[in-house]
C-alpha cells in the first residue's frame, strides 16, 4: 500500500479495504510503521513504538471487528498496557509500568485496533500545550512553527499528519477539543461516565476527565464510541452500553434550536480577547446552521467564568498534589526528590495548602453549573461557541517563561505557597493559565458532552475549531449534527499541505528506533 494512499483513508475506510481483500492487514500495518518512521523524527508525536507486538497482535484481530487491523496510538496518560511503560509525560515515571491493561485499552483491541505506539503529552497531562521537558515536543502538521495543543498534542499531530487515522485522547479541561481545534480534527468529549477509566481509576479529577479519541471523520468517532462506551465492573456510574451511534449518522438531525455565543461570560473575567478569526469561525458556523434549517439564536450560557475557573483550578491543584503522592508511592522516590518540572512542583505545593472546606465548596459549584446548563438546554438543543480565544499559537509561546519558572520555584518553597493562596494567587493563576482556553472547562465541570468541529481555516492556513455542547447524554444528537456539517464542509478529506504531497520517499518500516530527539523550543517571552 502506497504511503499517500494509506494517509488518505479514515479508520473505517481502511477496515473496509482490508475486509474486501483489496489490501492485507499486514500491508496496512507496514504502511503505518513506514509513515511513523518517515515523519516522526520531525513531528515528535510518537514517544514509544511497539511495532513487533503490534504486528503480532494484528494477526489475532477478530475479522468482524469494526476497526479490524486499523493502526492506532494510545496516549501516554491513563491508557495503560500491562507491563509496558506509561510515563504520563514525566521523567519521574519514565520506567513505570502498570500491572494490567486499562479497560478502555481492552475495548480498543476488541474493536480491532492495532496499537503501534504511544503519543506524547505534557507532564501529568496538566497543560493545553504539549511541551514536556522529558519527551519530544510535537509540532503542528499545519505549520511546524505552531503548537498542536494539548494535552493530547501528540495524538493530534499524528492523526493530522496521517501517521494513524485515529488515536486515543483524554479530556479533563479541553484536552481533546483544544488539539482538535488546532490541528483541524474532529474531537468529541463524551458525557461523564460514558467511557470507563478502570480498573486503575473510578474517576479522575472528580469526574472532569473523560477519554475517547481524536479522528479525522465523524464516523470513526461514532463507531469507536459504539465499541467502547458503557460502565466496567466496579465503576462509579451506572451507564449501560449503548449502540447505534454510527447508525444514527445515516439520518440528518431534526431542525434544532441552537444557541450561539462568543463566550463573553467565560472569557471576559479572565481577560481573554477573542481573535477576529475565531469570531469569524463562530459567526460563519451560525450562518451555516441557519442555511441547514436550524433555528439560531444568540444567547450566552448562564455562567460566571471567573467563579468557574476558580472552582476548576481548586480541584486541579488538589488532585495534582495527590497525584505527586501517588507517583512517589509507585516509584519509591520521596516526593521532594521526584524528577518533575518546576511548574508541576509549585502547583502541587499550592494544592497541599488547600483547605478541605474550599475543595468541597469548589465541587458544589460544579453542581451549580450543571443545574444552570441543564435549565439552559431545556430551551436550546445545542450551544455553539469558541474552542479557544485565538488560532494555534507558536510553539513555546504559552510555556512558562524563565522568570515564571523562577517564580514557580519560589512558590515551591515551604510557606510561600500558603502565602500565595492568601494573596489571591489562585485567581491570578486562573487568569494566567486559562486566558487562551477559557471556553472548554465548562463541559468538564458539568459533565455534558462537547465537541470541536473543524470548520474554519485562517488566511494563514491554520485550523480553527468551533465548539458545540449538548445536554448530558446527547452524543447521538451531537454526532448527527457533526455529520451533517461534515457533509457540507468535507473536512475529513482536508489534509495539511505536506501530507498532500506525493510520492513520499521510501523508508524502512521495520525500524523500531528510539523516540525522536527533542524539538527545541524557540526563544520566547511572556
């Protein structure tokens, strides 16, 4: 199978070719290995490769599985494979291996996916960029000076470049939707509890985190959700398996009542300024919805972005502090001696000084948000608004600068973090860290499903996604709506320029070399 032919297909398209006998499973797997070997040294998306195990597992795939033989990457965060390294993007866990497969990984395999490696993420999945100190920094295939986003940045870069047609991803504050927006992909965050996190976790970040995938096509996302949804044994949510997400795409949605917002209540309290291209993306999406027969009304969600960010970061800090205690337990290294980044250590120390009362009050605010959005969706079927406040940023521009890293080191000193919290440090941290992405955390706190739709390209050739939220459990409607827009825009066929070029040079697919050298950050300020 030629390289350019492999990269043009989505997952279900490749599965159909193999099912018909037009290409063999071995040919497709070798095409994926070749693509990774060819592009990853510059792309930096794949941090570990498992070609030999993947090839062996490909021979055992159930032929009737929906993605039988389709190449896939898991994320180096939560998606554990038994007795194989899972580093969470951190040097502190470089050699740590889980004892059992994650339930979701088992379901990926049952769906026929062939896992050929792991995609990169920031340390502990903490940022909306993917620039860890211990691993390569993936670049955006739409412009190599630009960030692919995070925390599923490696997965997004790999799918956008055509290394694999879909890849595992997770979302605790936008980590599926942010990289989907920046890399021109479709990214669905399912409802809370829809996809299991077991057996290692019942929920992560109090239920804010949901795992799924980044895809080029809506149908791949729907088919994967068909295969992976539903509670696992001992899980906290009684969400039974549902089928029919893929089948629902055959029907257009009934005319919907859609609220459209530029996200002012969310962004303004954090000092976010909406870029003109983002505004145009949302307004153009609204016009397109009207042309499709939907009723569109401009209406902001009934939320206070400042209070939302405060409650989100309160639990974020608390969980990070607990996460470092877990890392110390797993590795046998004292917490003070863990090989972690200065920003991670400082934020965790802030979490150690949180009061239980403040933690509980923050969680209660999540309920307030959920009830408010539930009432909002009695009037509106869907909410359209930005994913991010601007198009993809340049690499390194959102990473803590040297002076901010120095400040983080000071905050990590005993006593300094408690003083910082008393002085309003949490609100300052919210403004600093969420100004670029103030619109995505809402769906994580309420638990409702949300997706990034790759509807817009800037004059500079960079993707800008538009976010769509629905009420709890409305994935079927969201996917139908997304498929309707996909038929209009045909984004699954839209590839970055470098991927469209053909033919590609021949590269040995057998190589299972170490990960790519680190892509160095450019000098930056602020």
